[in-house]
């Protein structure tokens, strides 16, 4: 059966509440957790932003089988990649076969807090590539050093490591990053988008994998999906506008620096702006069809974030009406991120 994951929005909720909901999600049939790695929430009203790496350690103990990972970490500004390699290796050693490492190019909202220039997208991609190279070197267990165009590391070695390094899943929303995911990573993470764009990203991902001598059919593809489900359409619309207005902002989000700036943009968001970005519907069958369409495109896991505050009702509804009704696509299944 296709894997539906629970997207843990640490920007919105207290970490202890999210642990409880992740236990509920596991009991309801969700297969994994994608945890947001933020320093700030998108808007002040969302109200939270705990440290995801502390939280994931607790998540491993609070659940039994769920796979999990950060969706996603930027390992080249707020963090040095050596620190992320150490954190990832520790979680993978503690929870064998359950942890995956999601890496992306970052957003100014979270990364500018340490100061310095926020560069253009091509530079951010270069820095992400260097961070992945450093992490993979450290996962080898050897004493290594690194000197790149942007990042450096003195002689270093990881002493606490898992028997098998955790898979590195690379976030991509554009063709160059998708090829990088295939070439350097072990899998792909991408946000929901129109089918034509997703097909292009998958093709570029597969191209990068083949050029690196890999079999792309064995590499996991994860998708993050934002929805607004509630008992009524009116409530679902209000939840989207109040709780997740950033989902309707059409300006490039990577360059917006503060929750207050996002709040100013959010004043302009109208219900129609969520079209194609956040599924707003009380109809669980519509949710099922929407999620099934991503599996049919070739994704292995769809991690769903319901933007409303009532997470328990959402988890229960999906567990009863959505997850059991999903079918395996006709295309050959691909391995899970931690298999």
C-alpha cells in the first residue's frame, strides 16, 4: 500500500502536542513523519518553532515504526554540515532503518538569523551541493577534511555512526536541484505542484540518477502536501486563511526574511489564491483522489499537513476514510526511504 506520512508542522504546534499526534498518526495507519526544520514560524500567529533535532530524538522514542526525517534542513548557513552529519548519524544509530536526512537550499526566514549575505539561488544550490559532499564524507567514518568554494571543514571524523548511513533525500522544486537530487542524493523531496511540473522534476531526477550510474527506480520520491480539511467548506477556507496564509502567497518565499513580512503579504491572500497550492475541501473522497494522483505519478510517500488546529480529527478521518482506500499504482513500487 502507498505510504501516507504525517507532516509535523513545528511552526504551528507545541512539540509535546505534536508527539501525541504522531503517536495517533501511527495508530491510524500513517507510515512516516516529515518534520519542519524552522527557526521562525511563517507568520507570528502560527506561534511556534521548536528545535527539530531535539524533537526528532523524542519522536523516535514516542513511536514504534514510523520513518522520519527533517523536511528539510539547510546545512550551509544556520548549521555547518559537519554538525548535521553528527546529528543525523546519531539518530540513525539510535533508530536503525527509521531515520532519513532531508537536505535543501534553505530560506532567508530561517537562515538569515546568523547574519551575512543571503545569496541568489545558484549560489544556494552550490552551497547545498558542498554540504552534501561534506556529510557523505563524514558518513564514511574516515578522518576527512574539505575545502570548497563556499564551505570548509578541518580534519574531522564521526565516532558515533549507524551500521548503514541514513539516506540523504534532496529537496527540489526546480530542474537543476532535481538533477542534483538524482546525482548526489539517495532520493527526492518536493512540494506538491501541477502534474506537468512534477513530471518534469521526476524526469530530471531520474536523468541525474542515471548519469551517476544509479537505478532511479530504487530511489524514493517523497512529496509534501498541504491541505485544509474540516467538517465544512467554510471552516476549511477559514483555517487556510487564518492558519496557513503563506500557502496562498505567490511571491518567492525563499527571500522573505521575517514572520512579520509574511504577515504583511498574507493580508493580500484570498481564498482563490490557494487554488493549486492547498487543497481546501471537507470531502474526504476528494482528498483521497488528490493523494492518489501523486502516487500514480510515481511518488512513494505523500506527507500530508492539515493546516487546521484540530489535528486529532484530521488524523482519525484520514485513518478511517482516506488511507485504507488508496491503491498501489500500476507502475512498479519503489523502495521506502529507509529500506
